[in-house]
C-alpha cells in the first residue's frame, strides 16, 4: 500500500530506488534537478550534458582527423618528390645522349661533307703512292669521281689549293685509266681532261686536278691529295 502510493506520487525515477533497495531517508527534493524528488527538465539536461559533451568531443576529433587526412593526401610522397639515385643517373644519361645526338656530325671536324660522303683535303703534299696510303690509313680512298656534281665540287676545292692527286692512274697499262678500286674510267668522264691531256709527257701515269680540269703527271711528284669515305652513321641514342 505504501509502495503503491510512492509509485504514484514519485514516478518511474523512484522506482529504481525502490527495486534496488537503495532508498535514502534524505529529502530527495534537496538534490539538484529534483523538485520534491521529481527530475526536472534542467535535471535531465544536466545529467545528459556530459554525454553531449563527449559526443561533441568525438565529433570534433573526427572533423580534425578528416582535415589532417585531407592535408596528408595532398603532400606528395617521398618517392614522388625526391628522385632516387638510379632515376637521377638515368635522367643524366638520357640528357647526355640527347646532347651527343645534337653534336653528332656525319664527318670528322676537319673533313668536308658533300652528298653523303666525307672528303679530306690535305694541307701537306705527297707523291701519288703515299697519297693512296695516307687515305687508306684513315679508312678512306684517294678520291674516285662518280658524278658531275662531285667533279664540280672537287675541282673547285682543288683549284683553290693547288694541283691535287685523285685516285686515277694508267700505271698497269699505258693509256688505260683505272680508279684505285680497279674500276675503269668511263668515257663520259673523258670530258674533264684539260685540253690535250692526258699526254703522258715524260712518263705521266697519275691523274690530278689542275686548274679547271684533269691532267696526267709524274706519280713521283709531291702534290696535295683528297680522300673520300662514306659518312659515319651516328650511334642510336
Ligand atoms: O701543257 C700541259 C703540260 O704541262 C706540263 O708540262 C710542261 C705538265 N707537266 C708538269 O707540270 C710536270 C704536263 O703534265 C702537262 O701535260
Ligand atoms: Ca700531262
């Protein structure tokens, strides 16, 4: 009877106290948030305040975490920022190769490029046989004329230097002219002999560029010479 009265007047909050037997004789309306033992709205609010604060803290931490993660994802990784030694070396090698490709010339620096071949015009003078050897020593041939354009180019250069040996002779058989590679002089090239040449004046068996055309002269004479060789292909980068 007494219990029923208490339940009706104090409400469900007090029910716990009754069940647990922790009922106190202290006046319940003295506790904060209780008026005559009943939990007020402010009391409810206060009792939930710590929970709300904890939730707010959690929310703040979550926001901070998301913000930090967002910033970290924007920073490039160490591998992206600092190239490794291998990458640096590979990059340097590529740059060197590119530079080499730019420097690559079809002919050595003291040779002249013309229509796919390299030509060396000597600054000193030698006899015809030594001139043949000098060209062989540098992987070339005493020049063989193969076209009208080449003849024009060679004649012009030789004229500015002086009489210049070419790779042509009739040493094997007088009057029958052959190039140093054994090929015969073609009839179409006979036009390049100077007027009256070849005349074999005092045993002349070797061909030279002289003035505006060709002349036969004594092979023992020292003259300039011109070597010819194919261009050297640049190594692939
Ligand atoms: O007139 C052409 C003639 O000129 C010289 O002989 C005088 C040349 N010889 C020398 O230069 C040694 C000839 O080869 C040339 O045919
Ligand atoms: Ca002559």
